[in-house]
C-alpha cells in the first residue's frame, strides 16, 4: 500500500490528466487557491508561493 503523499500525487496527476491540457492551468490555479485558503499562517503561504515561483523559473 502506498503512503498518503503518494496517493495524493497520483490523484493530482490523474485529475490533471482528466481535465486535459487546455484546462490544467485553471484546475491547478483553483486547487492552489483552495489550498492556500486553508493556510492559517500568511507567512507560510507566502513562502510556499515564493518556493513555487522559484521552482517554475528553473
């Protein structure tokens, strides 16, 4: 049995594939906003945004 993080990554990959390449950015943005809205610490949320931006720029 895989661990919960592996299950989460798999679910994300499968859902992204189901929505299709054209709608993947909207899907991911919607998911990101939903997850950020659950953050209770604004500094942690900002750090995650900075981290994602750095990784995307590589």
